[in-house]
C-alpha cells in the first residue's frame, strides 16, 4: 500500500515536471530569439555605425530647433515623506529649463499638500493641483486632473506645451533629460529613457531583484521591441509624450488621455499611441560622465510590498490588458503582447516545477529508506531537462551581463540566487492578481494601491 502511494506520487511528479519543463523550454526559446535579435543589432551598430561616427552624449546633444514648453506631471497620494525632496532636486537639476511641474494632491492628504506648497513657494514653475475628490482614486484619475490644470494654464497664458513628461514622487531625475526629451519629441511621439532602480543595501534580495529585471528589460527587451516596429509601452516614469497624440487620445476618450479605470494606464497609453500610428523610442544616451541619462528610484524593499506591486502589474497588463487591448496589430505586436502577458502562465509553470522538486525529494528519500528503485524518467523528459539546463545557463549569463553593465560584478553575481526570490514573488503576485482581477470583474473599481516610497538621503539633504 505504501509502495503504491509513492509510485503514485512519482507519477504525479513526472507529469508536473514534464509540464514545467515544456513550459520552461518554450519561454527560454522565446527569450533566446530576443537575445539573438538584440545581439545582431548590437554588433551591427558597433561594426558599421560607431566605427565611423562618435557616439553622441548628453554633453554633445544639440538643442531642439523647435524648442518648446514641457509639462511634468507628478501624481502624489500620501507622498509627504518624499515629494518635497524630489521637487527640490528637480529644481536643482533644471534651474534654467523651460518646464512647468504639475503636482496632483488630494484634499484629505494635508501632509503632501503642505510639502508641495512649501517648495512651490520657492519657484513659480511648480503648480499644486488639488483634486476634487478625496483620495485615493486611481493614478490615471489623478493624472487627468493634472491634464485639465495644464490646459487651464495654456489658456490663461496663451501658449501650448510641446510635450508631457511623467514622473513619480520618489524619482531621481537626470539633469539632461529635459534637453533630450525636447529634441526627441521633434521626431517621436513617445520617448522613454531607461529606468534603473537604485541599489538598496538594506534589501539586497527583494529590492535588488528589480535591478536585475529592469537592467535586462531596458537594456535589451525594449530595444528589440522598437526594432521590430511594435508599440513602445511607457514605464510610467522617465517618459515624454507629444502634446498632439495626448490630445488625440483625450478626444477619443471624451475627457483626459489617461484611463481612470485602469491599473496600468502608462502601459496602455504607450500601446494606444502605437495603434494610432505614433512612434515610440527608447533612448539610451550616455551622459558623458560615465553613466546614462535615466530615471533612478528605490523600489519596494519588503516582500509584501513587492508582491502588491507585481500583482498590480500582472492584473493591469496580463489580465485586464487582455480584455481592454486584445490581440490586434502586426505579428511583431502580437508577439510582444504575448510576452507582456505570459507572467501569469510563467507563475503557474514555476509553481508546478517547485512542487515537482518537492515531490522528487520526498519520493527520493522514501526510495532510499525502503531500498527500492525509483521510477526512471522517460527519455524525452530527460532530453528536455538537458536542453533546459543549457538554456538556463545562457539565460543567467545574459542577465549577469546586463546587470554587470549597470551595477557592477557584485550585483551581477547576486542576480543568480536573486532569481529564486523573483520567482517566489512572481508566484505570490500571480495568486493576488487573479483574486484582484476577479473582484474587478464583479464590479469592484480599480484603486490606487501604492507602496511606501523613499528618496535618497544624500539627495534629500541638499537644498536649493
């Protein structure tokens, strides 16, 4: 009887392992194709472009021939701890830039209102926008309030903004981004600069796994996406939109350009610009000082906060995004949307794999104690496992390479074990995302479920 139970467990373990192994192989091949495309573009540019022309940097960036006003939108709910230092740092980085910073607050958040008002008194370029309803609503709703305030300022002062830049209340901006956005908006309708998480030494594993993911996504995946002609999704920070396309989307929606009922309004906005024929681009511009023009920020440093954030992304992109955006577009566009939405399936595959490993350990120990031979793996499962092992080595090598490029070799080494942390967070987030999506389908509205933020102490200490 006991032997029959362990035989059944071994059979279940084999089936789960086969399912997981096949799922891993499909995902790894998908990633391998992206790697090959990126490598081909990378080496082609090195051999035929940069061998003849010196790479441009922020120091040699020419000013736009069509210089215009730029609006910066910063939604702020319960951000009293970071919004003041963030705004001061913006003013310090952009002392002469022609920007207007619109900060959205809520009537029931007096601490954030006070922090914004204190900095706004120092510079007329900051406009405090108070919402008509208590918070939190949604980030999209807050952004639409900023859009309306911007239009009122345009009407009162008799000019039209050239573009809109999005930032969060905890962002560390780059001094060269305004000039970059001003120039690139002459040719593109969505301009995204890399988002590189700051290394949180108090949370090497939870916060650190964002460093790994963004280094690869903004160092490779978005570049391939642009190369294939698929729509460029906005990261929600460090991005600029042309005024023309924002107006076009606002007119189509009969209000503001941001969808107030969406959890990932930034992602959807980028795809909708692509659907309307707009062009998006990821700009990786060296700043001439050893880095690149990018947006930096701390990401969640606690497990529960990371799970909440990842669950919101999964709900908005993989589940609600499927409903709202469908599968239209070119073959490349559909492929990229499939990659965007595979997170939930990947979580299922990971769960099956870990359960299979647990059963393998249990039945293995039991067979050793009883002295009986375990069931042999089918030959095809053994073959798939070998292929997956080789692909896993390649995948880890690629990730280490991108992490080392931005964060150095120590973080690159940490990225290998951090992958297990990322997998656990993905599994927990998938469970939460399904529950959240189910509530939304039953009529529960979207809520701005934000996490607590921090701003670098050394920058917060600096004053104008």
